[in-house]
């Protein structure tokens, strides 16, 4: 009887409907293939495993051994006083706020620890302890030195001379490292925000002291019996999120740029179709570009190319998943293999000879999928291993970086001949132009000599560009892969909102073909199309990985500095969005956007609905304090409408709403003339 039950259950095991799981044809094909081969993917598990209703509401506390204390919202809502309590007496607000800021801590820790690793490599490069890494962008080094309060000139016998670059680099490395744990002072980059913003943070008491401390303090304050006021909890959540966006993430971005080069526009391709049947496919996945930089360098050598040819392949095809992909795309034009939800699918092609992973967003199920093929799955980071016995660990160390990278590339090449299962690479791929950043936007919109944000500002003021949308974040298996990303971005550009993108949203846009200048006349409203066509940029600008959301903060600050659009980020006609978020990093990003004055809308879900008072605090009260606030909107069209309504509200406050009406009339009139 019992056995029968098991069999019945097994038979009834549901799998994902590929068409319902993703809008991407390549992914549909691979999900179907996985099912045909009896291989389970995240898409299948998402339909078989229901999310916990109480966790979804954000009101399940397990911060001590008396819990978990679950405080679901009653079916009919709260009638009268909300008397829900955990054993310790925590209210639903405390419960949800604790959970929310622990997510911020998790995300801020992930970004910042990544930044710390980069800073360590940076310092050893500056001290010349490694041959593999050298300071690449000295112009940016000088710029960042200034923000860290490091002198870049020196007076010798009454003359002002440039300081030695190596000396500056060492000091930048040391000063940067100090930002994680210094004993006094405050986060140095906080002053890179517009003065008004900095003063708001000062007034609210949320200027971070150092990066680590704000994260540790969250763990302390959410321990049983410490901070039990959701407002005070969120104050610390805010301080830690700022420490991420303007600290750990920003340092990661800046030091990576100095070390590996500041991105400038590059052409590449995106989607599983970038893999090649007759080449060695090495897929790089994760977030920290320290190792991937070396793999790119090594795999481009003649030695490795010859070696690949000696094994019968035509060469080595690198491609990337998640943000390691974005990093090497931005700096080297390496093509994108796919988003977070396509990681298993890359292996299911049967053509992935090796997948090398570092940290973050790496699904443990990769090991199970790799077992079904010849794929070598290689972990490389001391803090990110997998228990399965088919996983190979090659611990990466900056002191023998080139050797490690060579070992990995060789392993992929050696494995080329072991392909057994039939190879099936989807055909889909799209051309893209990526590699944007604070510097290249300035360059493109102004030219190298008169590079500035004035052109962008002018076009916002005159209404051709309605506003700026920062659309970022993950994929989430609980919602149709890429649907929200693509719909929201298309709707924004249709309404003349220029989009700055990072992370998996950028990859989704890339796959959809939105990252080319040619999309402007097809998808954009007339104003944005005109600007993009004149300047020759795509309407959706790929700014990089998730730590590179710091570029959006700095771009926004540059826009404020260029003038005419108010004195603070909160005055800009801009809005943020994470249509398909899932990681704790996204919560930290969302919150530092909010803390920086940006209205930020998330899709899918937000773990606050079980505590309506706390939710109202985030969605409404925050605007009064910081000018930015949270929102949740699952429907992509309504989601975009809300962003645009906010942008229009800001245009009106700036008194530039009329300009747009004029220009739209002008353009309509012009079109009529042209048509006549
Ligand atoms: Fe991960 Fe950065 Fe999210 Fe994509 S967007 S799923 S965090 S890879 Ni960062
Ligand atoms: Fe329950 Fe309070 Fe312990 Fe959380 S801290 S598990 S609410 S008793």
C-alpha cells in the first residue's frame, strides 16, 4: 500500500510547461530537452514546490530556538488591533522588519565581500606582489584617489608635480581596504552623493561608519531581544544599504575599473546560441571578475588556441552567465550565454565542456545536471564549494592566478573529446552593444573634449527624454523568465524613458535585442528615438554587473551636478525597478536606491505584506524622510505606469512638464509635414 502510494506520487510528478516558464525560445527548447532526458531543472522545481505562505508575507521569525514564530495575516485582514505576537512578544512589524534588514545584511555582505576581495588583489597588484595584475586605468586611479582624500600632486622645491602613480596606487589600495573596518570617521564615498543627499543622511543619522560594522550591527540588532522598533530597525537597514551602494559595491566597481579597465562600448552577442558545436565551450559563471579576467587572457593566447586545435576543436569559445558574464562582456566583449535561470540549460546543451564558477547565484543543482553530461564543473573560491563528488575544486589565488587559469582552460580543452550525449545548441542569439558606464555616457553624449552630462540634461529638460529608468535585478523561477524584464523595458522606452540596466535584466534585454542602436527607431517613443539616433547609442544602456549599480548612483549624481534638474537625486525624473528579483542582494540594492532618493518598484513579491504597518512605512513614510520609497507591482504594465507617473510627478515639480508637451506637439507636427 505504502509502496503504491510512492509510485503514484512519482508518476504524478509535475514538470514545468516550457512555454509558460519562459518567453525565450532557446530556453524553452532546453527545458523541453531536459525533461525528455529526465533531468530536473529549477523550472520544474518551481512548479512542484509551493512557496511558504507565511514566509512570503515576511512574517516568520526563526531568530531564536523558541521559534519559528509565524504571524500570518488573518484571511480577512486585521480587524481592530493587531495582536499577533511571537513568543518573545515581537509584533508583525518587528518580525518583518528584522527579516527585511537581515536580507539587506546578506546582500550588502555579498557585494561588499566581493569588493573586499577585489581590494585585496588591487593592493597586491599595487605592491607588485603579483605579475598577473597591473593597474590599467591610471586616469581613473587619479580620480578615485581624490575621492579617497589621497593627494595626487606633490610640491617639490616650490613646483607642483604629479605624484608617482605606483605610490598613489598603494595608498588607494590601503585607504580602500580601510573602508571595511576603520575605527572612526565615516564612509568616504558618501560625499560623492549630491550635497543635499549627504545632508539628508547626516540628519537621519545613517551615514555609514564603515562597511563591515553596519552589517554586523544588523545581525546584533535582529538577535532576540535587541531592537524591537521597526523604524529603528529600518534606520540600521538604511545605513547598511548605503554602505553597500556607496561603499562595498562602489569600491568593487571603481577598483575593478582601475585594475581591469573602465568599460567602453563593445559589440558581442547574447543567449545560448553563442555556444559553438565545433569549439571548446568554457562557460564562466558567478560574480567576481578577478579570476575570469585571467581566464579571458589565457584563453586568448596562441598556446591555448593551438592546444584546443590539437584536440580537434576549432578554438575556444568563452561565454558567461550572471554577473561574471557582465563583467567580462563590459571589458572584453565576451558574449553572454544567459541569465541566472539559464545556468542549468547551458549544460543541457551537451556542449559545455567546462563551467567555472566563483561566488553568488550559482545553483547547487548544477552539479546534478553536470553529472548527466561530460561537463566539468569547477568551483574556484574558498568560500563557495559544493558537496557533490563530481565537482572539482581548483582554489584560485591571485599569487598564481595565471597558472590557475591555465589549469582550468586546459581542463576544458581536454574535456572536449569526451562529449557523449548528442549536442543540441539552440540557434537563438542576438547582437548587442554593451560596455556603458559613467564615463562612456559622458563621452557619447558630449564628446571627449566637451564630455559632460549637459546634453543628457538638456534633452530631459526639453522633453525628448521623459526620464531615466534604472531597471535591474535577477530572474525568479516563480515568474515567467524574462517576461517582466522585457515588457517593462519596452514600455519604458516606448514612453521616451531611457533605461540604464545591469545584472540579469541587462542579459534579458540583450537576449531580446534591445541593446543595439537599431532598436531606437523600432521600439522608442519619438523623442528618445531622436536622441539615440543622433548620438548613436542604444535606448537601453548596459552598465554592467550588480555591483555596478553603483554606476547608476554616480550617473544620477552627475546628472544632478550638470544642473537644471534640481539639487538632489530625489528631484530627478527617474525611477528604479527590479521586475524579477530574487536575491538578498536585490533587496540591498533596492534599499540603497530608495535611501538615495529613488522611487523603486519591485515585481513578483516582497516579504512585507504580512505586516501592513511596516509595509506602509516602506511604501509611504520613507518618501517623507528620504524622497525615495518602495513599491510592489506584479503586473508589468501597471509596474511601468507607476514608474512613469512618478517621473511625470518629478517633471511637474521641476516645472519642465510643459516643455515635453511642446516637444511632443512639435514632433507630431513635424511627422505630419514629413508624411504630407
Ligand atoms: Fe544573481 Fe548578479 Fe540577481 Fe542575476 S541579477 S540573479 S543577483 S546574477 Ni545580480
Ligand atoms: Fe519567536 Fe521572538 Fe524567537 Fe523570533 S525571536 S523566534 S519571534 S521568540
